[in-house]
C-alpha cells in the first residue's frame, strides 16, 4: 500500500532480481543497452554532471584483454557472458557541463578546474549512476553480474590509455543461465539500517 510501483515490477526490479553468475547464450543487442541507457540517463547527479561512461565489450579480443585483469572466478564468468560492460568515470566530465547544466555555465572552470575535485565528484556520481544501470538492466528483463574483482589500473591501461577514463565496475549482462544465483543472503532490517533523528 505504501508503494506506487506495481507488485510485478517490484519483483522484477528488486525482490526476485539477483546477481547472476551464469548466463544463457542469448545475445544482448546494442538496442537493449541503449533502451536501458535511455531510462538510466535520468538518474540524478550533482550539477547533472553525468560522469558515467559505458564500454560494451563484445569482440573475443577485447574480452580476453579484459579477462587478463580479472581476479579468481570473475575471469571464466566474464568469458562466458553474452555481454560485458566496463563502467568508468569520465575524468573530463566538466567539459560537458555548460551543456548539461546551463544554469551555471561557469562551474566548469570554478568548482571543477582541479583534477582531484573532478575525480572525487565523478567517482561518487558515476557510482550512483551504476546503481541505476543495474536496475535498468533488470527493467529490460535481463540480469546483471556486477564485479569489482578486477585490477582496474590494468583495465584502464588496456582500454583507456589516454588516462581520461577511470574504470570502477565490470558488469556481466544477459539472461540468467543454469544455477545462476547464489542463495539469497540476508539483508539488514529497516531498524538496523535506518534511524530517525
Ligand atoms: C560493487 C559490487 C562488486 C561486486 N564484486 C563482485 C566480484 O568481484 N565477484 C563476484 O562474484 N561478485 C561480486 N559482486 C556480487 C555480490 O556479491 C552480490 O551482488 C551480493 O552478494 C548480493 O547478491 P544477490 O543479488 O544474489 O542478493 C559484487 C557486487 C557489487 C554490487
């Protein structure tokens, strides 16, 4: 009664959605990822800076280059997924601010002139966008397998040699395969996670 979203959508996005570890061979089309993006782009970010960049890893060569930087089971899992994306922060997101936040065109050169300020804000806001991206994947009837178990410095050298993008999450995407999910781990109850002051 407290939620506006219908119960089937609640299940699709949250209750029945889990992190997938295996996938079927069914391909994931660019159009599906574009449809996901066209929802997810409405996520709020500070000054609408929108620093998340999405790299679709499709070719066998690119897959192998990515997996060279994977830790443990993340490698085989990634090689077997129909699509893998690298999520990264555009460290030069400020260049687009005059278009994305026309109300304050000067912040490109005031707030965000320093690389360290851009990295801190960009990382926070791209991480928020990544959460929305996972939900968007679920909204497309697909499952996501997010992973931080990669050597991201190595991934950056491999794919973003110019130093302008910093990767922080690799996500396998597809229809869940056999034994795709680990048993659901418990979650904190509201009273443990929330406080009223
Ligand atoms: C930021 C992030 C990093 C993760 N890194 C890995 C990883 O490197 N390898 C892996 O197998 N699972 C990884 N996971 C999956 C989590 O363990 C999983 O989402 C969590 O236990 C919840 O599982 P559930 O969706 O089945 O409830 C990661 C998840 C997130 C959100």
